[in-house]
C-alpha cells in the first residue's frame, strides 16, 4: 500500500511539473509573438518617418538584439 501511495504521489508530482512547464512555454510563445509584432510595427513606423541614419542604425541594432534573444537565447522549446 505504501509503494502504491508513493508511486501515485510521484506520478502526480511529475504530471503537475509537466503541466507547469507546458503553461510556461505557452506563455513564452505568446509573449514572443507579441514582441515580434511590436518590433515589426516599430521598425516600419520609423522607416516611414525617415529619421536620420544614426537614429535608424541605433533602432535597427536594438531590434536585432531583441530578435537575437528571441531566436538564439531562448531554448528551442520556448519558441
């Protein structure tokens, strides 16, 4: 009986942990989607404004750093 209870407890803990990881990855995926859309809109807006090249370069570098994090730093399962 003790082995059965322990097995159930271990199984239930494992299931809960997997569910938490799944929810976390879904939240990261959702945030990733919104961040990418916002970055695209920002880039396009600044492009239309035709700001000076120095500011445009700084904006481009910032956007590329954020993209790098989204694409390279986050684990594969988080994207």
